[in-house]
């Protein structure tokens, strides 16, 4: 298999893990995206983009979301997923 294809497959696996983790944590608390948005000060549309894998969080955004969820950042987002500004 081509090396570039393997990298893309790995990135998709990371994104799908994060997508399901963020959404699963939010839903386990019975929170809508709007509730998480208000608690984290991250726009609802941005949370939607993260949960659907259309965006990768920057460190500041990941911190805001983890803080609102009262969890360590690494419990919500794998290190490989966070974009350092």
C-alpha cells in the first residue's frame, strides 16, 4: 500500500475516535451542542464541525471544551488531533 494512503487512513481513524469521543461525552451528560457552546464559549457551529470531523481543534478550543466538560484535555482529544497555534 502507498505510504500516503496509510497516512490518510491513520488520520481518518484519529478523527473518527475524537468525533465519537467528544459527542459521546457531551451526550452522556445530556447536553445539547448549544449547552456545551454556552459553557465553553465555543460557537455551536464550530462544535458541530468538530463532532462531524470537518475541523480539527486548535489548542485553545480543545482547552475550552475540555474545561467546560470538566475533564483533562487528553480525555477529550488525543494529542495527535490538536493543532498547536
